[in-house]
């Protein structure tokens, strides 16, 4: 009877072997367990014993050829085959009689040793008969892809592909512990993805104060919930500067308040918002809430970090009132004396980054408002000025204003028309402007 | 609490039960004048008189027959079988009669007797003084079989056995008699029959055992801990009815079970425990159930070398545990 001889699976991690040399010739009679072929895997070289007594009729692989485990290597004419519908019994010899392993330590792919035996150094009795019986039962059950019930159960419960779990058990078997470790590792990996900050030995941790934590939370909330978009304009502040310069002394002596660029900007924004209502709104529960009042928040660096006091009903206030409110809030913010109602109810925010020397910024919106605008540094620089159809270069005082806006609520068109409105108001200021 | 040996715990408990309850009496070979071959009833005849401490002929069948008759008629006999190896003539009385009295009388009669049986080997006792006989009784519905391993359990379980209204086979491992000592409260405590106990908690593997083997298993568990294997130890304590709940809970947690017993494997307590695990823990198993038992040969050998080789030992248990944990 002719049967196919296959290359036995040797260890779970080995998938293929290279044929070094045939040890038998076609036509030769071969005894069961006689070495027939020498192979080398990525780990060891070994002789494969014949699984049967019989005659070698055909070699189906040649020397030097790479053969996947389980592939046919030869055809035998066999006399000792017992009818058996378990082909593995025919093709896989008992692990204990798989050929000689040369030039390697006893950790070969046959994996016949229990790894933990090496841990026991004292008083180990020689294997008893029952021990050997146990070995036999276990190794026969540990063929490839045999998983224990609990491993299958856990894998199903946690949606794990067991083939991706590396096994630490006998013959690389995946154990319950391996699956549990895998689950832990996946969980840790997920956390790591979220938090990839690494800490070096010379780094140190600072626990943020409660204000810092609130700011952090709000920034995260805003930047994660609001799809920010940005636009900016440059505003010619030359005339505003002249206005300030000519009115400073009288204004200050009269009102005991400093006249600043910010006042003009805040005033201009409050006016521009009345005609650009969608910038003075919030996106709440898939609805846009248009705010009835312009309550203008002013971002101020205070004792405890950033605070945003609010000028309520700024659209109804004149220049002087805005100026007074602004001065009052700024002073109290810097001293850390703001009350709760000072910081509540803002509908839009102005952030005066110019005092810090900044010329461009992309601020994070004060959630759930629709926008925040920065007033950057007023810079003296050359500018092309057109008058009477004639262009020339002049030194002007120029300020950038950068708007961050909630792109769910408005598009670039509305955003631009708003910043253009602000720009227009500011550029319409002159020395004769009524500062009341 | 005083520290006493297992035999002292047994002696104190019988004495205390006899003092409390006049219907309790003892009978057996050499238990009176000799005080019992293991001195379990030393001084009892002086204390309670020959009517309550009855020396019998060498006739185990009669000892048990008398016990059954008196129990059915309202007494609470404690019969002593001198060695488990001698119980066989009494098996008809115990298995054939005592176990069936409640059932056979429509519950009108009960048989509240305790049969104390020193059993087990490892004492160089040879063929006739080393036998494990628990299976024949554990197989029999109508009997309760108790096998304590510690002095505390021996006392609490013996008290429960004497007070129980059904026949209880009380197995005392003779090697534990003087080898094992422990704290035993002087009060009247009982331990419920049919309850196993986790003698050591662990995570990686459960060893289920009873009797003398418990102590080897506990010693081995300490060694295994050093090897990085956390072993949970279940002491069955009662062999019938067996405590399925504790076995299932522990094996479901660890996923691996080793059963260690002094008795041979085939059709034994380990077979029953293994069946319970297969029935109830299958989907929590991470490895095949393993048993560590002696060779399947007729007797425990008399030769000291062979006896040691025959019995499970601390080293063999450690070896089996590390093997099972590495699968």
C-alpha cells in the first residue's frame, strides 16, 4: 500500500525546514524509526525517523529545498499501516523519538522538557512511573492549536484572536495566564496611546494648582468639542495711536484711567458683534443659541493664572464706560479680587496678546462661545498707502487681529466680515473721535 | 489555646462528649484496660466504668453490630476498629445494614453511631496496618465519611460526628496521631460535616487532598511559592458528602487541579473529585486534571525504601505541581 510521508510538525514556532540530505535511497527497505532524511530548521538540524516500515518509492523533495511543515516529502510502500482515520497518527511520530538534535542546547523545537523542572534544584526525585504516564497524556493532548477550555472562553469573552497571543506553556501552548497577560497588555497599550508622554530621569513632576486644572479641563473641552478655524487681519492703528497720543493727558487727568489700544479694540469688537450675531452665539445640543447681549470677556493674566472677567452688555456701553469697566476688571483681576459674577456670562472673548509682544496667535475659544479674537502687538512698519490714486510707502502703526471661530456655527465668509467690521471701526478712529 | 496532638484531641473530645451525654458509650478491642492500642481511650474505663467502656472480642462484625443495635435503640455508640485493615468483616454491618436503617424503616429509626477507624500508612506498618479503606464507605449512600488532618479539625469534626443522627465513619490517619499537633480550643466547638476548607490560598493551581497528605501538600506549597507558583490547597475533611462547592470555586479560580491522595487512584476519592471538576469546571480548566497517587499494587510495601517510594512525598508533590503549572 502506498502512502505519503509528510514532514512532521516540529514545535509550534517552526513553520518550515530545509532538506540537508536524504539518508535513504529510492527502492531501499526502511525500518520504522530509521532516520530517512536530515533537515535543518531555523533552530536546529535533525534527522527525521521513518514513521513506518516499508520501501521508499519516491522522494518528492530534493536536497536544499525548503519544505513547509506538513508537506509531503516522500512516498512509501508500507506493510505495517493499520487502517486509521487519524492521519496525524501516521505522519507524526512520537516526539520522544524525533531524530537527534545536533549542536544545540536542550531547548530545541521538540520542546520535550518541562521548563520548570530546571527550576527545581534540590531533592528532585527521578521520574516515577506515574509522572511518565502524566507526560504521555499531556503531550498527546498538546498538538498544535489545542487550546484549553478556559483559554477559549476568555478569548471569546474579550474578543481576542488567540493566534496573536504568545504562549508560555509547554510547546508554546497558550495558557490562561498568557491570555490574561495579553488582555492586560492590550489595556495598557490603549492607555499608552492616549498618554505617550515619557518621563526622563531628570524630569520632575509638578502638581498643578486647582486653577491650572480647571484651565486645563476647559481647554481640553473646548479644543475637543469645537472645530476651530482661524482668520486674521491687519489693522492700521496709526490714527488710533494719534488719537491716544493727543487725548492721553486730558483723558487720564479727567477720568484717572489710562487710554489704551485695548479699549478701542474692545469697543470696536462690541460694536461689530451687534451686526455679526452668529459670532455672539453658542452651539448647544445641535442648536445655535444667539445671545441676546454682548457680554465681552477679556482674557487677563492674573495672580492665579488666566482669568476672563466679563464686561456685561458691552454693546450698550459707550466708549468711556467700556474704558472704566475694563480698567476696573483688569485691576481686580491682577489682584485676584474678581467676584463670581465678574467672570460669568461671557458670550465672546477678546484676548490682548499684544502686551506680550505677540504678533500672531491661534487662541482656543472660551467654550461654549463661538469665537475669540486676539489683539496683537501694535508694530511700526512700512506699509503701502493709497491716497488720491497714488501709492506710496509710509511708516504706519499696524496691529494684527486673529480670530478663532467655531466652524460649526460660521464659515470663513461670516468670520471675515466680522473681522473686517472690527478693522473698519478701528481704522475709522481719528483724533476728533468722541471718547465718551 | 492549648497545643495538642491529634490523638489527644480525639481523646479529649470523646471524654467530653461522654461526660455531657450519658447515652454516649465506647466499645472496641483493648479500649478498656489497655486504653486502646493508640491510647485514644486511656483512663476511660476508670473514669466511666466498664459499662460505658466495653472491651470486645476480636470480632469487628460484632462490634459494629452491637453499635448498630444500641444506636437504633437510642444510644450513641462510638465503636473503635483497632486498625482500618481489620474493618472488612464489619463491612456487611456498616454498608449492608447501618447505612440503610433510616431508609429501611421509613425514617422511623435512626442509627446515630460513630465508627472510629485509624487508617493509612507511612508508619512501616506493612500489608495489614497501612490500608486506606475510605473508598468503600465513601461510595455508600447513607454513610458519612470524615477524614480530618489536623487536631483542630479532628476535635470539631468528631464532636459533630458523635452528635450526628446518622452513621459516621470517622477516619483517623494513624501517622498524624502524634506527628501533627495544633491549637485546639477547650470549648464545645463543632465543625460541620461535609465542608472542605481552603488551608492555603493561591492563584495558579489548586491541590485537593485530605488526611496525612495535606501536610505534605502544605509543605510543598511553601516550596512552590519559592519557585513562583502560587498554590491553593483544599482540604476535603469530609469525603462523603463531598464539598463540591469549595472544589469548584477553587478550581474555577485557578484553572488547574492536582489531586493528591495516599490511596490508589482507580475508583477513588481522586476519581470522584476529578469527575466533579470535569462536570462543573470544564470551561474554566487551563490544563488536564492531574492526580498524584501511589502505584496500583495490592499493598503498601513493608520495606521502608519501597514504602517511601510508594507514597506521595513533598518532593513528588512539588514536582507534580511544577509540571502541571508549566503545561
